[in-house]
C-alpha cells in the first residue's frame, strides 16, 4: 500500500515533499480563512451589541440552533462531496470528479429548497415560542432568519465551490477570494448595521451580499481557467447516497451543536432564576468566542482531511498515517492554548461586546465552565476526519457524534437536577472528559479487531 497507484505523485502536491511542510502550507491559508471568518463572527456580535443592543444579541442567539441546522445541511453535501473528490483527484480521475462536482450541486439545490419550505411553514412559530414573550427579541430573530433562509441557495453553492477548490489544491485562490469576501462581510455589516441603522436586517443582508460576490468570483475563475474543475452533469444521480453517508458525520455533528444549543436555551427557561434575556445574551457572546476559537481548529482538520484523502486515494498509507500524527499533535497543543487564554481573559471578554453590567457578569460566570476541559476538544474531531478521509463513514460518525449525542445533550438535562442552573454549564467539561474515556475504549477495541497500531495507524 505504500506505493502510489499511478504517477500522479509527480503532479499532485499532496503526494510529494516533506509532510510537515506540506501540512503547514496547506493549513495556513485555510486557517487564515477560518480565523478571519471568526473575526467576522466576533465583529458581527460587536456591531449588534453596539448599534442595536442586548435584544439583538439575544435574537441571534435564539436562532443559533436554526442557523446551525441550515449549516449542517450545507456541510452534509459539501463534506461528502469533498471526501469523494479528494480520492478521485488523488487517483487522477478528473472526469469522474467533474461529474461528482455537478451531481453535488443538484443534490444541494434539492436539499436547500426543502429546508426553505420547512422554515417558511413552521419557523416563525418556533421563534415566537422560543422568545418566551420577549417581542423585540422575536421580531429581530424573524427578520434575520427570514433573510437568511430566502437567500440560502447562495451559501450552499458557495460551500461546494470552496470545498472543490481545496480538493484541487488551489489554496491561494481559495484563500484570496474567501478572505476578501469575509472582509467585505465585516464592512457591509458595519455599513448596514451602524451606518444605515438597518439593525439585524443589515447584518443578514451584509452576509448575503458578501457570499454572492464570492460565489460570482469563483464561477468566473472556473470558466476562465482550464485547469479548474467544471460542472459535467451526466443527467444521472451520481454518488448521492455516498455523499450523504460521508457528509453525515460532520453534518450530524453540527446538527448536534444545534440541538445542544436548543437544549441549553430550553433548560435556561426552566432553571434560570435571574434575567433570562441577559443570560441568553451572555450565552450568545460565549458562543461567538468559542466559534472564533473553533474555526482555526476546523481549518487544521480540513487541511488534514485533504492531505489524508489524497494519499489514501493514491495508496500511500504510511504518508496518511504520518499526517494523522501531525494533525492530532497540532489539535491538542492548540486546544490547550485556547483553554489557558480564555481562562486568563474570562473576566474581561464580555465587556468587549456590550456595556450592560448584567450581561458582562453572566459572561464572566459562564466562560470558565465552557473551557474547563477544552484540551480534549480537538481529538474526536481529528479522528472523525481521519476515518471520513478513508471513506469509513460509520467509524467517522462514531468518533464525531458520540460527544454531543451520548454526553452533552443528556447531561444538559440531567446535571441541573443535582447542581441547579450551574449544571447546564457543567455539562460541557464533563462531556469532554467522558468522550476522551470513550475514545480510548473505542481505539483499544479497533486495535484488537484490525491489528492497526493504537487502533489508528494502518499497515504500510
């Protein structure tokens, strides 16, 4: 398995050269993109808090579960497509890759149309109930979500285009376009929210406009560059089932984040004895901070999946194994650093978003719980990405989904009975520790069944 299946190693950048240097070159632009995207997440919350107020922050927190559901459906197709594309390109099968690329666009369009229909039939009523009688919060949430859903196809198609550029190795162009679009997003949001005073509508419109510009630029690039993949729709449904199976681990993980957020909000309505609106706003700030921390880690994992998938497709098992070691080491070191930094700054981070003393105090109280075991956070993500890159959807799902579905969501309901409202926040670190124990157990079982070293490293 250690020899390439073709002479593709002469042209495929992922199959040659020093692996550590390759990992750095591949991960750097993706991490840059993710970090700047994270800056947008933080800036958006800052603009909403500054120009609109705590009600706006509470509104976007309230619809966070719905936004994550939409993003989960988006990645269901794009991640599944990327897994197939990486292996097809690694095997030098360009024609198959172009058919897969086109088929993914058709599947994404079908899924987004279904999502739009469901939201406009039932979504506004769900928002009304979740607001708990806070009419300003409900109105802001309906406006933001309505604009987002009406323009959702743009985000779905853009996701496919960006993931395809990554699999093709066109990382510089991918970074340039995405970073530019994100900076435009920040600029538009400032202009529409602060300058024009359009409130949450300005935030949503700014995001859509930036995505549209990015999509049009990528499409123009593809049609002017012969080396870029084109859409080659064969008139047949190709790889839909495989895309959904391979994209399911990541997608269900994001859906789990959505369900966990919904569970947190639901339990806060039951157990919160103080100001519900202030705590929800604080939870929104915490989510923005953790999202900012998560995105660079996601960039590391995306780079790893791309490298690993190409090497698996080329039959280079030893090189795929080494990429796993690099990714795991990077993830653990990064998560440990994030935990230390947030602990050190937890007392002052809330004041960077709002000037409401109640929201600042709640942010200070919540943050330490959420990062108490963050050191373990990246391990299941990398392991899930590893098995996804190898096309092993069931194992990818096992590592990627267990934390949220087996531990985080149930614990968010159970721990408050023992610790009150504090138990809601304690569920996060307890789930991380339990997941780490489960990972050790799963790897031991896999080692016995397969003979792979540590249950992970394939025979080379």
